[in-house]
């Protein structure tokens, strides 16, 4: 049996009340939460709305954020205006016709989470009639549909990606909130989750990365933390899940996948939005990591209260757990096995630093793209090589990810929409939909760091492909080098997408990228007879161009094409030009084979 209320995430609010009065940062964090609650007082409850005909998710997340802000503010202030307004929000959601379980169960799980927090945290405030209203909604709109998903085409308990953690996490919170009134239903929900969740936790192994990318890392981890914290607070038993391989180091993933510009390496269906989420405080406390706490503090200090930047972080914040990566002596380079991504950096906590991140990985991953070999690049406070991220989730065929599926007709999901090579382009998928690549070498030192990616399986016409990515010359310059052998003479395209202006040199072997008053010079060291060209970020003439896909306005691509080629070495050097010192362009680094790289 769970203990008395409150029991979701916490068992007492006294530490929270004390922390926000004695700690400066916690006081400022709470002031932002209270300001959010004060603003909510002026708003009507969030109406039921499915604007795209598929998802109630925006409403669920808005109700969830409001529940946290209003509940925490009431708990600290004791002002009935906040509890009254919270009741209006929760009772409105309880009166919805449904929580959209029939279309998109994520919406259901998040709304169940919202009402569970409101029910549990203010349990002693509500009348029995109010409790009955909330319990009934949690039971009928959340838990009962959750017990029937095995009769649908999308049983989240059989999945291993973010749906597993979000849906199980939200439902378990609802179940443990009302367990004493619905014991059989609730215990079944908890038991089913305990059987299902290990499938999803396994994806964090071995190195802590998350296969779906950093954006979905944030989503999955938000609910994994809520699930584990609730098991611990309500049952004093998180079933040993915190000892799962990869969890103790998983918070390094968003840290290393974020460049000094504050933009993430947003491969797959992720945006460039930074993920310094409130769950970092739980990860810091659970795994005793001051760097994780520092990362969470950056988000709480710099981002507004939101669904992502949840007020729940106040519950886990510990003042003593805060140390920046520079002071902690964190390595500048890191590789994440399993997901096969890597990053190299010149300096921590410097927005002008040089940064490159690249990936091999598995094209068949949920939310995956045909993007083996792609990279992003930051220097001088600018993101120079960009990933275009997701397109409209409601585009026809967006989720048809099987070989030959319509997803692979969309520019942003194809190799040609990334910073990688395209071999023998045409209307077909331009990488194998099931291709897998690996990080073959990873070396770093004080003055340099590099990785070599093994990408042989990217395309059936490729016999051998290695891509080297690195920083050299005291980490002041970048090099991207490809060594490729095709099975027969063919065409190879090289692409770099950028929002910068591109000016080609007279010999067409040099390009100057300019943005925000800064510049990077891109030089083609090999092949000696190849030249750059500038293209719009649009499909090649031989590629599909589905109606409705994003036009990628404001993005162009630096490109080169090699024709009738069997073997090629493409070596491109990128040099940031420091306008404050007018350093000019450093000499080209001599080209050597990737096997000889010893920076």
C-alpha cells in the first residue's frame, strides 16, 4: 500500500518551503513559478482542442504545467486563490469528453499525470466530492483505456522508445494517486509497467545516450524520472531501475550534444532547442553529480517556466550540487556507444568556442533519418553547419518508415537534406533504410580531437566509406575528410547546409561563410580537380519533392559533385576567422589518410 498523501514525487513539502526561503537560487526559481501561477489566475481553463485532428497533446501539457505551478504556489503561499484556480483547471479537464486515448495515448498519459499531481498534492484541501470528480476522470479517461491498449494497434507496453516511458510513467502516477480507492486497477497498472519499462530503460545502455536523439531523450527522461521518483516516494521501491546500465551517465548526453551556441545537435525529429531540463536536478541528486545540477540550474535561470522547464525541479534541487564542466575538468570530447554519436569541443563555457558533433548510428531507429555521417558545427557564436530537424508530423507518409516508405521522399528525412554524402542520387531512398554505422576510432588530446566513422553499409553502391571529423591546430580549425570506394563508377555529392551567406572564391575551391559579423573559410584540400558550388536546400532534380514539405527558406548548401568516380578522398578544412584579432587564414593542413591521423 502506498503511504499517505502526498506521495507522488515527495512525501512532505516542508523541505520545499524551507529551501525557497533560505537559498537564493531556489528563491529566484520559486519566484518564476509564482509569477507563472499569478499569470494563470488571469486565464480561463484550457479548452478541449484537437487542432490537427490527431493530438490533444498541447492541452495536456498546458494543464500539466498549470497544475505544477498552481499547486507549488499554493503549497508555499497557502493562498486559496491558487487552489481555487487549480480546481477550475482540473475539473475542466475532468469534464472533457475524453483524453484522446483512441488517437494518441501520449495525450492521455500526460493528462493523467496532471490530474494525479493535483489530486495527490492537495488531497487534504479537496472535498470528498471534488476528489471523486478527479478520481473518476483519472480512472475512466486514463487508467481503464490504459488497460485496453493491448487491443489496439499501438500497445505502448510492447515498445522500447519514448512512448513506453511516457505512457507507463503517466499512468503509474495516476494509479498511485488513487490506489486506495481503485486497488485492483491501480495495482495492475503498476505491475504491467514494471514488466514493460525495462525494455525502454535498456536503450540508455551502454553509454547513456538515447537512440531517438537529444529531443526525445528529454521527453523520455522526463517521464522516466517521474516514474522512478514516484515509485520511490509512494512505495519506497524503485525496483533497482536506477542501477540500470547507462542511467548514471545519461545526463552527459544533452551536455555533449549541445554546442557553445546553445543549439543542440538536433538529428532526427529534434529541434535545436537546448534541453537543460528540471529533471537534471533529480539526476544530480540521485547520481551525486554537481555537473548535472549546474546544467539544470542554467535551464531554470535562463528559460521560462514551461512544460519542459517544470516547476518540479524545485523538489530535487540541492544547492551543494552545482559545478560547471570547466571547473569539474570534464573532457572536451566524448563518444556515445550504442547511439554512435560523438562531439569535439575547444573549450567549456565559452560561447565562442569551436564545436563539431557527428553521428553514425542506425537509420531504422524510431524517428530516424537517412543521415549516417551527418554533422553540425559551431564557431564564433554561430551555428555554421545546421541540421534541418523535423518536418510537419502530419505530412502524408511521415510515419511510413519501412523500406520504400513515403518518409524517405521528404527532403529533411533524406541524406541529401543532411551534411553527408549522397551516392548515385535518384527517386529511391538515398541511404539504406536499415543501414548501421559505427564510430571506429576516437582519439583526443590537449590540442586536438578526432573521430573516424565506419559507414560502409550506408548505400548498396558503397564498398568502403570512412568519414573523419576533428579539431586540430590547438583546436582552432576543423577538418571533415571522407575516403570512399564505390562498387562501380558513379556520382558522389558532398553537402553542407548553412544559414550563412556563402561567397565562392575565384577558383571555386574556397568558400567564405558569413553570418552575424563573423566568418568561416571553407577550403577544399582534395580532390585537387574538384570545385564547390552553391545550391538551394531543395531536392536534386532526380529526387522526389512531395507537396507540402518545408521549403527550407533561409538555408543554402555548399556542395561539390564528383562524376564517374570509383574512389575518392574528399578533405575539407574549415577555419574560423577571428575578426577581433584579424588572424587571417591559417595554412592548409597537409592531407594524410585517415589511418595516418595522429593529431
